[in-house]
């Protein structure tokens, strides 16, 4: 199995991302691994994440795809980006307590346009369950500093990690 990829946010000792933080007790705690297409996460969601009995809430599948696509952009481009649009198409319901994986890839993006990405969710047998596409607007940390709940030292750590990669 491939080594887990560290995201730049991990340089902040207590980051609370719902999708990928190991510090968020209520979060998904997703872990990412490299994939020939881009980035991958494997997941299994229990009943705490269901909508209809036995069926995973579709919004969480959108969260997983968004988390994976957004982090792929950060890792591939060394630049954070906000989600500006996302569309998820479900081909089949995802069931609780089953194994799935999601793979994100970057799409060709015309200059000056939001970065485009796509993600596919597949079951343990490889059957396609959902497809998500999204657009992301890159931003500079300095431009959104007033919106972040980070101290100056944490912003500096994050800026360094984005520019130079995450240190082990």
C-alpha cells in the first residue's frame, strides 16, 4: 500500500478539517495516498453517516469528493483554492459499512478560469457509484487572512508548507 500523503494543513498542530483532520473527533479522518490519476482515499462510513436506513447520506459523498479534489489541487499546485462550484451525480446509493474508494484527478483548465477537477467513487469491486466535478478558485493566504481562525505563526507555517512541501 502506498504511503499516506501529508497535507499542508498538517503543519498546524490542531487543525480541525472535517474531512481530513485526525484531530476532529466528529470528522471523517480521511487519509490520502498517491494514485496514477492523482489522489486517492479509501473509506467506510457507518450508521452515523446515513440518510435512509443503511444508505450513506449523499452530502457526505460530495464532501469526500470535494476534500480529495481540493487537496489534490493544493498538493499539485502548492496553492490553496476555494470550491466555487460542485456537481455530484449518483449512479447507485452507497451503503453504510461497505468499503469504497474515491480517486480525484485534475482536468485541463483554460487560463484565468477556476481550476477544474473530477472525482470518481467506486465500490470494493470497482463499480462506479458516483462522479463529482468541481471548479476551484485559487487564493493567496494574505488575501483571506481576515477570514481564517489562525494565528500569525500558523499562517507562516502554512505558507511555508505550501511553498516548500510538508516536512515529515
